[in-house]
C-alpha cells in the first residue's frame, strides 16, 4: 500500500450533500484504502462523520474533528488533535474552497471578498503554519493543496480565481522554503468536475435539473466532452503524496481534461 502507516490530515473531508462524491471525501477514502490513518477535518462534523463511517465500513482507520479554517485556534487544534491521536503528521491535504457569492468587483461586498479569501487561501496558510514545525523537525512531510483551473483560466469568479492563484503562489514559496527539510509541497488544479459542490448549487440557483448543468459543463471539456470526477482529483493527490512523487515539489498539476491547455 502506498501510504501504509502514514498519518494524513484532510482539511475539508466532508462534502456538500448530493448525488456524487466530493474531492475531500474521495481523497480520504483513497488514502485510507492505501493504508493511511486519516484525520477528517470539516466545519460540519456530521459530514466528516459520514466520511469516517464510509472509511470504517471498508476497514480503514479515521477520526473526525470539527474546525473552521478561518479561525487560527481551530487550525491549531486540528493539527494538535491529529498529533495526539495518531502521532506526527506525514501528509496535510487542504481541500477547502468556495465561490458562492462572488461577483465582478463593483458589485462585490468587501465582506464577501474577505470571507472567500479567508476560507480559500488564509486557511491554507494557517494549517501549514501549524503543521510545518513537526514536519521540519522530522525532516519529512507532504502538503497538497487543492487549487483550481480557474487560477489560470478565464472565468467570472474574480475572488475565487484570485484566491486559487494565491494558493499556487503560496505552494511555490512553501516548496522552496521547506525543500531543505525534505518537505514537498504541491497543488492540484481541478477543472470542471462532477462533484456536489459544483453541480448542486448551480442547479438550485438556476432552477434547472442537475443534468442540464452537467451537459453544459461536459461540452466545455476537450477530453471526450466529459467532466472529471472527485476520484480523478483523489488519484492525483495520492500520487503526489506517495513516494512515487518523491522528486516532485512546487508544481500546480492540472487535472482538467485539457481546459488549461486551450488558449484563446
């Protein structure tokens, strides 16, 4: 198993309710299947518990922890809980992000900007801040942040795009600063994915069936005109967390069916 006996903390391990599986839950399940002991962090404890139950049903080992990544005490508490429960952290996986409420600049309340930037970007800074000292002391560790193809592609979600571009920049800086400690830091940029967060809200806000949203998004993907799934992101994450990616750091890996390859 690729992650046998390793401790992984997944920030955002629950998910929005829906027909499909979300990125955080898929990563948690896959990590556990590959032998990791997993700490499931989410602002909705019941959703993290659903993930834990799914892992337990497969014979894996996981514990849940409630935290709001906008609060430093919560981020510190999540890391401390992981260390007290399973020991030193080997993998930190940051899978938190939201675009709801975003708009063009003249219509965007400052409070919405602050909230989205805090959730999407500041939370990564805070969790890394408290996870890195132990990783540095041990001379090893892996951090993976879920960014977005929106960081480099055109789109209408200004604050979301800016926050995800900030994730890519922070990942590069962390990779350079922590390489001498044996710590690898990377980002994944999902494109159009068939996840509950992507589909449910858009269908609800527009008052249309989910398959209408899916069909529109499918047509925008170069590869087979089909969105990816959370499992595509999870498998990329597993690779970056594993020894197979032992010489890879500082990258932002597109998992997007070719969307970011398209120019013009």
